[in-house]
C-alpha cells in the first residue's frame, strides 16, 4: 500500500470514522472493470471528502427534542380546543403567531433578556427607570378625528348656558370649558380654597406663622390697642347688586344671613318665603326659594354646619327645619316640655350642638340641635329682650327688659354672673365677638356699650371699654364681623340709622352710610360673610342691600 494511503487511513481511525463505499454503485462490467479486469482509477485526494457519521449521543438528543416538541404540540392543541376564539385572537396579538413554531417565541424572549444584560453598563437608577417603562408599541390604527379638537355645545345645555359670556361662545373646546368651570368654582367659593393650594404655599404660611409667634413671645405690651390690619377713619367699600335682585319683594326683610361655608346668602321676610342666592356681587343669581304657606317669617337662620335652615313665624309655635341636602321641609309642631304658645326669637350655638329659644315671662329654653328635644330651661327677672352664645358655646349672655345682663353656664344651666348695663334702662340687643374678647349691649336710648368678656364674668359692676352714642333711637341689631375688626349697629326706628364701628379703637367710620345710590331705610337685620368681605342689610322695603369691603377683597 502506498505511504500516502496509509497516512490517510491512520487519520480516519483516529477520528473514529470508517471508510465505506458509495451506495448505489455497481462494477462496470461493460467497461472491463470486473474481477478479472483492471481496477478503476481512484479520484484525487483533494476532491475526496471523508464521510461523516453522527454519534449515538447526538442522535439521542435529536430524538428527545423531537419527542418533546411532539408532546408540547399535543398539549397545546388540547388547550387550544378549550380556549374561546377571542382569547386565541388576543394571544396572537400579544405573542404573535406561534402556532407552528413556539421556539421563535422563546428566542425573542431570550433576545430581550440579552438586551437587558447588554445595558447593564448603565447605572442602577437608569436601569430601574428603564425597567419601569414598558416597550412602546405601534398603534393598530390611527383615528384622524382624535387629532381634531372636540367642541362642546353651550347653548342647548341649561347648566352650561349660564357660563356663556357672549353670543360668540356658543361652542367651546374641552380645554376652554375646563378653564371656565374652574373660574366659576373659584368665583363661587370666593377664591382658591385652602385645600386646593400647593404644599409649598402652605409650608411658607406655616413658617410665617411660626415667626410671628416667636416675635409675639419676645415682646411685652398691649397688643390690642391699635389695629394693624384695618385702618380706622374711612372704610373703602363698593356698592353691589341687591342680594335678592332676582326675586324682588315689597315685604319687610326680617333675616339676612350668609352661609357659613359657601358663597350663598339667605333672605327671608314677611312674604312667607326663604330664598337662597349665589353671591357674586354682580347678578347674585337665585338658587332656590322655599314658600311657607301662611307663615310670615320672623327669623330664619342657618345651622352651624350649613346643612339646615331653621325658621320661625310671628304668630305660630311651629319651627320649620329645611334639610338642604335632602330637600325636605320638616315641621316641628310640638316640643315635649315646651309650653310656649308662640316661638319667635332663637339662637344657634356656634358649635352646632344647642338651640336656644327666648320664651315669655323670662324663660330661656335650651334644646338639642340634633333631636330638637328640650334639655332644660333658665329664668331671669323680667322679660327676655335678647340672648346670644359665647364663641365657645359654653356660656349664654341674656339682656333683660330691666337693663340687666345675665351670664349662664350651658352645661349646668346656672347663673355665673349678673350685672347692670351701664346707663341702660331697657335692653334691646346683645352680641359677642368670635374671638371671645368683646360683649356689645344695645339699649333703647341708642347707646351701645362695649365690654371685655373677662370683666363680664368676674365683676359685678363692669365698666365698658367704650360707649357708642352715634344713634338716637333704640339699637335693635348688633353683629361683629368674623375678624372682630368691625361692629355693625343699627336701629329699625329711623332711616339710615346704621353705623360701622372700628375695633379696637371703638371709633365710627365716617363715610358710612353716606354712599350714593343707596336708600338705607329702617334696617331690621345685618350680617357679614365669613369670607370675601361682603356686608348685607335687610330693610323694611324688601331690599337686601349688599356691599363689599375693599380691605377683605380685590375689586
């Protein structure tokens, strides 16, 4: 055997391959290549390839993989028979068409994993941020109408029609309508509510309040001698539209009160109606009117939380309660233990727990505001002229027809103190400030005495801080503003008999009521709004006059 062939055979044995003949070839007897003929010529070694034979391990792996694919295909077909068509369609959209080749799906998932490992060179924060965002997918289709700005009809909707400023706003875009609704809400609430302000603004206000407290604790002296917020002398104010302009009446206005939590004013009178108006200073649109048949209203008042309206008549013992949330009118015909024939004057405690009814023969009746049941009664000498709660609802101040003032404890219903109002022969009205500092008493001679509450509790003959003598007829109405910087006094016996007193200087503003185009006639009721600086008066001609104070609002 030639050396070259021997070398080739050794290499084949080392590789584990055995030479074999080409299949399908027979000896060519016609060409003389037989057993007895000459042998065929071998092909050159450069053109000849060694035959490859798969190993037994590779063949076993291939058989196992095929068997696994067959089982997986059979299991998938079994599951597909139970799936609805919608679920199969959804899987094709999410995973693609993997019916024929599930290995393609595995390769794609491995590819995404490899992609993440390649991005491991980034920082941990960047990788975490990338992992939070899912991969963006192209939309299946694009609707051209979505790109067009949708317009909202303002004319054919009774709620949106009132928000139109002119006729050209018959249609508004959604963004403009959103801005308009935001403006209307802020206008109705008198500005941005505290809960809607940013945390930054709140934190800054907290820091300022802490600085003010530190400054207060570092100094001594009289801090209430002069007002640093509201200047005395001239009060800047603006005439506004009448509160009840959309529901005019000729009957006397007996009650005007602002809602404790919303920009709403209530007007009630002898025309048997209680009306609610939204306060905007321009048109004051009417919200609702409640008519009480044969019930001329002597007094109407909101509850402390603003969810109810209470009303009494001039000649009835029935107390009407209107539930504003449910829209129901509930008459209270009889209170067990209450023997009053007529229920007129009453007061609601600031905390909303008690209802105080001024009875005849010197009796005061304390009722539960929740159940309208009698808790107990108190009695003074003489006739009850007026009464009011303290700011903390723990005490009751009562002015009698003899010119005396009684101070009662609400819990025990015992008299804590009793003193004579200086210079008063007949008391008509009484009021307390919301900061718990002042007590104002009005008499029949037109004098208003302003006392310190502490002196009223401790002294048997307290001296007033100041006696206001700007009225010459009986003072029938007294009310403090929420910040205790203004005291309003009025008399229903005379035209334009109303004054605004600056506190704590106890001086009268010189420019009120000298205001043009206003006929302030015989004021029967007054009230200040909790916010926005509105001041309302109800007179005998059926008008609820309204002003806006410049110091508390922006024009």
